[in-house]
C-alpha cells in the first residue's frame, strides 16, 4: 500500500487540530465599532437574518476545558496509533490488547484447571465441580453436533448410551476428543453392484433379528463374509479399532430403514470428529472426557 | 435571558471596544441570614442527609439493607433483591421521579433546587465550614484581599481540611452502597481496600470537593438541564420567588419616619440584602431568572428588613405572576390536577407491579443445531435447556410441567431444587410420535411452579419441531 493515505490522514489531522485552535483563540473576543450604551446589554455584532446576538458570556473555565481537549488529543496522538501509519510511542495495538486479555483469562482459568490435576478420569467423573465445568465446556464445544444432552442425532453419535464406535473407556474417549476420528466406510457400488447391496441389506436384517427375505439374505451372507467381515467382524458386531459399527444392535447412526442402510453401503460414510487439541488443550479435554464418560455411565 | 453582568466588559481606547465572550467567575460571598426558609431548609435537609449517611449501616437478615452488588449483579433494597432483568422497574421509577419533579415545578417552581438538591445541600454545608473558619461575608471579602500571613494561612487550610473531610465522608458513603460498609471501613483503615474502591472513593471525594467548594452555582447554571427546561412547566399560576415591583419601585434609601410616598419612593429601601444573601449571586428584583434556585433566602432577608422599618412583609415572597398583576390566580388548576392524577396512576401501577413481582425467571434455549432427533423407535425428540433463575432470598423446589396441543412425554428431572439467587441450568427432552403431529411444528409452554408457593410461577413458550410435513 502506498503511503499517500497515511500522509493524507496526518495532514488532515494536523490541519484540523491547528484549525480548531485558531477558531478557539480567534473567538475569545469581538471588537465592537461603537461603545455600548450604559445600562444596556451589549450585542456581539453578530447578525443572522436580522437576528442579533446579545452578549451572553460563557464561563472562563469552559475555554480552559476546550484547550485541555486539544492538549489531550495531541498527547493521545503521540502515545497511540492515530496519525496515519505512525504506531504511537506506546506500541499499543488492538490485537495486542486482545492477546493480553486472552492471556489474563487463560491464567485465571488455568489455576482452576490445575486443581483437578493428578485425579483420574473416573475420579473426576464423580467430582461435582468438574462436572459443572465439563457441562459448560460440552455446551460450548460439543453440543452443536451431539446435542445439549449428548444424545446425538443423524450422523452424530449418541454419547449417553453404552454403544461406542471407537471405544468407551476413559482413555478411548480422551483420544477421540484430542485427535479426532475419521470414519472410513467406502462406497461399494462398483464392487458388489446394486444387487449385492440389496442382498447384504437383507442379510443385515437377518442377523439383526428383523424381517427379511430368506433367499436374498443367504446370498447376502456370502457377499458379507467376502467384503464386510474384515472391518465389521465375522459376527457383524463391529471392530472398535477401526471405528466399524456394530451391525446387529438397535443403534444406526445413519438411519435404520432398508433404504437408508442401502444408501450407506452404496455411497459409503465418512463421519468426521474434528481434533480438539488445538482449541481446548489438555486440561480442558480431561474435564470434557470425564463429563462424557459420566454421561455414558448414568 | 437578560444579562446584567457587566464586569466582564472592558473597553480599551475610545474608538474600539473589546467584548470578551468568556467571563471569569465572580466569587459569590453569600451573607448568612437566619429566617423561616433557612430553618425550613435545615429541617428538611438534615433528615435527608442523615438518611444518606446512615442507610448503608443498616443490616437486614445479616446483609446490608441497601446494597448494589455489581459483581453479582444483585441489587438488594431492603427486603427485596432485584436483578438486571428488573431494570424495567428502575426505568419506571426514574420516570415517576421525573414526573413528580415536573408536578412540583408546576406548583412551586424549583423548590427541589433550593431545598433538596444535593448540589445545594452540600454547597450549604461547605459554606458553613467556610463561615466557621473565615467568618461572615465582610470578613471573607477582607481575608481574600489581605496579603498571605499566618492568620490567612491557617483559616484557609482549616477550611480546606474541613471541606476534604466532608467530601471524603460523602465519597466513602457513596462507595459503601456498592461495597459492604462494614468491610470497607476496616479495609480503608488497614490500607487493604481494593484498588477500584479506593479509586471511586477518591473520585467522589474530589468531585464533592470541587462541586460544593468551587463550582457551586456554576453547576446549576451551566450543567444542570433542569434549570433549562423549567420554563416549559412554569405558568402564570406557579408559585415562584418574586419581588413585588409595583409595591417596591422606585427603590431608594430614605430617612426613618420620612413620608417616602410623598417623596415618590416605593417600599424597597434598596438595602441590597437580598442580593448579598443570594447563593447564586442574582438580584431577584430583576424578575424571574433561570439562575434562581427558589431557596427563599432573599425572602428571609427582606422580611426582616420590612419588619425593622415597619412596612408590611412579603415585598419578596413565594407568589404567582397573576397575583402580582392583581388578576385572579388559581393554584389548584386543571393542569396541576392532571399532573397529580397521572402521577397517582403511575405510582399505583408501579406499586402493583412491585408487590406482585414474581422472583422467578425461566428461559428456554431450544437446541438449534439439531432441529429434532429420531430415536431408534422412530419417535421424535426435541432438546431444551432451561435456565431457572431463582431471584428469591430462599431456596425453592420447582415442579416443571409442559403444556401444548399434544401429550408430550417429558424426559429428565421434573422436580428441581434451586438455591437462593442461583441460575440453574437444566436439560429436558420432549418426545412425541411423529404420526400424531398435524403440522411440522407446534408451540409448547413450559410452566415452572414452586412446590412451596403456588403463586411463585413463571412460564415460557418454545417450539416443538418435527419432520417437515407436506
């Protein structure tokens, strides 16, 4: 950026300041042509549309206050940014002030978090104070996807039940929050075709204990054992190490109807839990973990 | 306004005349004169002053009776505790106060200024200290002109120490309304008070010292808006401090017992005592002026002189323009009645609102990111966060109920205990079979009722959202 506007602002500020001083000092008194008559209130000689102005002086300390504002502005412009690109003697910036405030808040809360150090997640889950802080953290950072009650919804896992994609031990939960999780169900259309998808779906209803077409399900079993068991396990109960869900229970993250299940196989699913370590740091994640853990234990 | 002040005007030479647009303040040396109005002022002022100074020391149920707790955002006034949500009441109270001021102004002009305004009350106190150390009006003028010597130094410093003491007590008391006075007193004398408290005490001490010691009538003349818009409320039937010009003029000195009527003189003996006693430095004989604070001290002075020279009193008095012009004057006029009626209506409405105020506040925050949730059984769930603010001074147990067009199933605790002054966050879910829903969404009302007191109830509306129906 050229320095033109900087110099423009500097010039305008200086001209205005000098101009204001001139207006102030030039208007302290008026020179009258005639001597005012005795016993008559003198007029200032100012006439606007035939309306004359009586002399009605302001208190002298007002003048001093005007001067003080000018002096203040000059001191301010030296100390703080204001004159074009001149950063001011104090080096103040709005960003610096924000950082200072943030640091202050950080220091204040770090002391609170420090009181929970050395306690295990299980212990923290029973600590009412940690629970309250955890609930606030959850409300601010997690509730937008998982719901205020942690009950989840379509595409976002329920955190209050016993069913876990990546494991429900304190350690597992802490890892999930810290580093995030990435679902990796691929699309199967090109591999097993639309017929294969229908057959596997029927098979899933069979092992889940629902109504199903026996013939389709038995072909589906072959397709399942060929392509699905490596992640979902031979019994279809899922493998938490891969985040592959249990397919024989009642919990369906992306819908339980045949059409929804087919869509999941057809297109694949890439559910993402973002990593929180950058935003929250360890101390807050520990409290969040204990809160999430306590929700699932109730 | 006609300006009679001419000392600011200076002439230089014969041809050109310079007019200064700023004037230096002419110090006012008010003479003390005891009479009816000064006594009245004292009798009305002392209880108000004592009230201000002693109120913070009063305790109710172990806490300060009047305590504006800013960090906690709770405002304790006697037996009640107000929250920021109640600020509507404060707004109404201020409107009522302003309206009461207008009503009084219609009736008797600026008596507020002359008798109850802190600016006047503190100025009078400071003038008392001034008189104690420096003596009466003439002595003070002489002292100011005298060269600096021991006598002047000790009198002046005594005055300033006295002023600062009063100012400190004022500032301290003011801060005590925000910071419990018992702790503050200990902290101040052990030099362990919090920096904000010290700053505000110093600030209000300095302001009191400046306002009552130096600025005095300048505050009324140049800062106070009330003086500027009073002319809107005055009419010819308003009681104002007035000089009876017909009776008094032409003014002039006279020998005792002389036939002044024959000499063509009026009742005014031109003793200028009314000017000398005036705390704002005006001459009431010039007529009603915006500077006049209706303190009545000139009436005291004039009446005393009239008594001395054996003329009838009330040459200067609280009277109306119409009476002075010998026309019919009605004090109880429709305008005043209308003001009084409106004031009475406002006061009763306000008292009603205050007495029936429910110290309970319910807020519903519906989960917005999830419009609804489908359970594994295909039912629709909505999630609500309830913020229950118990503004009462004791703990309460509340029963939560929900009302709407459908028979919702409520999941979550329906009985909650909230301690006094707590803002309690509570999670609730409503569940419904989507087949029952006749529209995509419906209104629901949450009702909170104390189990101890049925009158303690609040309700808040929210929505229940289901799948979009075509």
